C-alpha cells in the first residue's frame, strides 16, 4: 500500500517541471519583448534633432529601468522560492523518516503554488491580460481599484461612453502613463483624492489625471525621471500633453491622442 508521501512525490515532481516550463516561457516572452524594444530603438536612432534625441534617451532609460525591475523581481521572488524548493528536495532525498517527509512535501507544494502565483503576477505586470482582452477602460478600473485598496486614496474614475478601441500600442502607453501618474501622486503629491477621466471626443482619446495634492511650481523644479517617462510615451504615440500645477493647488495632467 502506498503511503501519502508516495502519492505526493509524483505530484511534486510534476509541479516542479511545470514551474520550470513556465519560467522558460517567461524568459522567452522577455526575450521577444526586448526584441521589439530593440526594433523601436533602431527606428528612434534615425531621429536627428535635439528634442528627438532627448526623447530617445528618455525611452532608452525607461526600457532599461523596466528590464532591471523585471530581473530584480525574478531574482528576489521566483529565484528565492525555487532555491527553497531545491533545498527541500535535497532534504527529502537525505531524510528517510516518514514523519519528517510529510511536512517537507506539504511545504514544498506550498512553495510551488507561491512560485506559480508570482510568475502570473510578473506576467500581468509586463502586459496586463485585462488590457489585451478587455481594453483600456476595464484595465483602468482594475488599476484604480488596486491603488485605492493599497493606498487608501479615494479615486473617482469616469470612462465616459466607450468608443472604438485604439491601437494596442496606444492602449498600453496610456495604461503605463496612468501607472506613472499614480506613482508620482502617491510618492510626492500627498493627495487624498484623485480623479481619472478617459473619454473619446471628436476623434481624440483624452486621458485626464487630477489630484488635490500639494502641487508644485513647474518653473522651480527640474523635471523628474517619472515625468520624462510620461513625456516620452506621449511622444511615441504622437500625442499631446499639458500639465497644470501650482503650490497648494494640486496637479492636472491631460494627454490627448488622435484615434480616428
């Protein structure tokens, strides 16, 4: 008669193999993703004037930052969990006492579940499935709910009447811009309320981000890396950006992109 640990060992081995395959798929996805970025870089290298060169540098810095964050996440989360699984497998191999094997097997199965969940989370951050499957409106709803839940900042979202879906590159750029704007507001604005509006108006897709934070004097502050990221993304989708702010009066950022 087979003991419970004998039943668990094939399941554990299968789970570990699945994790290894998923990690391989994830790295393949990252390689393809970087290939597309390199293609964009080659196109951007043809730009000559000073403004476009500045844009290119901002884009390259953004992409390098994204690659670095992805590598750190893989190392800090997935890498550590896999190391723990490997250690447990070694202990199982050395330990022949059944009463010690059972807890190790259960712990290793839990670690495998955590690893799978972390891989799904990483993939969603690279390219959110809700964005590709359901569009920018639904993706922004999810983003606002997550920010509101984790920060306690009240967020009011108005997506207006849904128009035709813009190009995938435009949707992704606007989603990343919204993420960057939320990040800036959380880090610097000390806001208690944020209003986010997305509307399709006379051939323009308009994203407006407004907070009731402390604001700043745009003439007295050097544009930070976050703002450079936003400007570069707006330029890449041939959009327009306006920023209004002053001390103690919050900040309003408006991005317009042609969709007709």
